[in-house]
């Protein structure tokens, strides 16, 4: 099989190359070749660091070494939906379920909501996969939330509504795409069906977004809904500008890393220094995010939780996402370390490493003290989000201890 891959540049879908899929003895291999006309364009850019511009083929087992494509295909939540849908369809038709190869998952994603600006087309020029139904509206969310609950409890339940609404998005948590009254795309993050009242993940994630905005970190627009007293977080998609799609790669792709590997934020620094279009703005912001992450204990900061958008002939740090606090005042182990040695990042270490992020030590200490002031009233923000007092206290000990460290810098 072969597919045309286009990259949207300034709102135009430009043929970028061809993806070939081969299945032999049940194993999938793929290769990608850039289109000569794409290579000849003045504004052409590499889809990702592992496929630099040039002639010749890039080969991969599955799509593992074609990470730009991996970034616009489903992650755990979407893959789970797609495999389940195939299993149910096969059961209803009385046949054996097909093996879903990486390319099937890639091309099976709803084109309207696909992450970033890459699009896939078949040999007849049909976009893959054209949506069968429209993107859900806010009014559809309560229904989708109960579908997600049912799906987590019963493997045989019909999940087509969730599949249409949410398979394009990465991450592990249940989610759905949504279009607002202006036609803009949003992502809705649902609570897990087993989420305890104390956790209230959506409201905490929203609280973090509000607090980060107050600290000067670039955040997407967001809202938190209460549906039957459970929090559903709505976040505006930053890879769309009106009808335009913006090229996106994850931090993991930027460093050509593997899921589950150990990395340092300094690797993102290196990426921005060589490939960024505004490193002088993005590096200090990356540092600010790291500092905020230490304050709230955002330990799940794996590199898929960082992203880059292509703009002005280089990559810019995408707005922040998926920042969540963790309870407890003990030193915390982060998925991505600040430096190369310690996985237990701290405010002190952030200050010690600030120069790598182009932040002078005196400016770093001043920022710490400023942040301590801006975050002083974090409890008020959390309460306004409707978070229960017990949950605030559960989370509070760690945050307060880190704020005291900030103030003493
Ligand atoms: N505002 C946004 N606009 C566009 N894409 C986004 C936005 N926020 C997140 N994403 C993309 O969607 C993916 C899933 O989002 P997110 O990380 O919030 O979900 P998650 O399920 O909590 O993830 P995890 O598996 O890390 O817990 C991200 O990895 C990123 O690629
Ligand atoms: Mg995530």
C-alpha cells in the first residue's frame, strides 16, 4: 500500500512525500520518501529530525522511526478504541479480527481532528480518514462521558461514538474532540470512571493552567465543566488557527527518543538551540515551566507532554499542557529530569541550572521570589474551581513547602 503525505503550509496542503507500507510474515515495515517538488520549495522543512530533507528512503519497522507520523496517530486511549472497534466489528460479522498495523492506526484517525498539519491521502486522492459524523459539540459531552464510563467497565459495549470523537488525540486519559460555536476545535479530557472525589484531576489540571498563566507561561484557553459533579476539562487546540493546521511534533520526537526512556530537559534545550525559531523566548519559558513543575510536583512530565509548533522557519515551544500536581511533601521523582544527573528535580536545582536555559542566576532568583508572590493565593484559585477542601489539603503540604523554597531564593 502507498499513501500520499501532505504538510499544510500557510493553509495549503502541500504534497510532502509518499509513505509505503509492506506486510511480510505478519510484520509491518514502512518507508517514506520526500517528494522532489517539496524538496525544491523554498519553505520546505523536515517533518521531524529523524527524516531530514533530502532524497532517498527512510525505512522503519512499523512507524517507530518515522516519528512525525507517530505524532499524528493515536496514543494509548485512541489505540485502545480502535482495537476494540475492530474486535467488535469482527464479532458482529462472525470473522476473525484483523491485526491493526501502525499504518492502519495512522490512516484510521479522523482527518478533521488529526493532530498537527500532516494529512494522509489514498491513491485516489481521498483524505484518510474522512469523518463519518461531525465533531461533537459541548452539548454532546455528557453523553460521551457516560460512554467513556461504560467503555471502561464493559469490553463489549459499542464505542463508535467515542471512536468518532476521540481517537485522533494522543495521551492515555479518556478524551473527545469538540467544536465550539465559532467552529474552533477543543479537546475535552474526561475523568476516569474510577476517579475518587479527592483526585478531581480535571479541576486540578485547570487550576494549574490558571496558575501558570498568572506566572507568565503560555497556556491555551481552557474551561472546566462540572458534569454530574465530575470535572471535564476543555482545552482549545493550539495546533489550529481558524481553519489552518499548524505543524506539530512532540518533545519525544524532537529528541528522537523512545517511550519510557530517561531524558533531560537539557535535551529540549539543545533541540531549540539548533532548530528553534525563537530560542531566546522559548528557553526561559521552558525553564519557567520546569520551575512551576517543581512547585506543584508535576512528575508525569514525560517528553510527549512537551510539543513544538513550526513557525517562521523553525520550531517554537507549543503552549503548555498536561501539567498536574502530585500530593506529598517528600522529594519527587520526575519522568524527565531537569539536568543529566538527578531525577529528583527541585527549586534549588532549577536555579542552579538556569543558565543552560539562558536565564542568568540573579534573574532566576528574582523570578523565584516573584513566583512565590504570584502563587501565594493558589488555594483561592483551587477553591474557585470547586475543589473540595480535603483535596486542597491533600495537595497543599507539598506546594506550600516548595513555595517557601521559592520565597527564600
Ligand atoms: N491544547 C492542545 N492543542 C493541541 N494538542 C494538544 C493540546 N493539549 C494536548 N495536546 C495533544 O494531545 C495529547 C494528549 O493530551 P494530554 O497530554 O493532555 O492527555 P493525557 O491523556 O493526560 O496524556 P498522558 O498520557 O500524558 O497522561 C498531547 O500529547 C498533545 O500531543
Ligand atoms: Mg499527556
